[in-house]
């Protein structure tokens, strides 16, 4: 499994990449493997300010539906429209084409409370 070193991770298996006050969020390689074949991603939170750990959508696999939790506080500004036609991109490329949302971050320092790649690897290890 891959856990890119430049990302931060949550115990709920989301990843976040930050560039200034803009962040990209998705689920980890571990999460997509645990869920199995992703068939639908449902995110209806664009424009809503959300707290850290608040649910911003769901991901549906063949056998289960799982909530998606925002890693840090902010406002979702964009949903990956490509996932509507190709939700399997979450399985194929969870850190690339399978990203889920972009957001404006309230406080970039909140990243300090998340796991780095080594700590996340230990968590799922």
C-alpha cells in the first residue's frame, strides 16, 4: 500500500494535501481496499463551512456505504466531478484522479494534529 510522505492522514482514513489555504481531500489506499469496488460518491457540501471530523459525504461500495469526514475545519469549494461518471477512480488512483474535494482551510496549523505517513502506516499496519 502507498502512503505518500507529503500528505497528512486521519484515523478515519482520509488524506489531505495543502497548498496555502487550499486543500485537497480524499480517502487513502488502505480505505479504498477495505471498501472494495467503489460504485458511487455522494458529496453535497459545497459552500458549507464544516468543522474538523464533520461528515462531508459518503462513498458507496458494492457491499457497504461509508461516511467521509473532513480532516480539518474549512469550506468545501469543489467536488471532483469526474467521480460522478467514474467513481472507480477512487480505487484506481486514490491520491490522484480519485481525489474527492477541494476546500478552503480555516487554519493551516490544524494539519499539525494529523498523522504523517509513518504514523498512518503504523495505524493500519
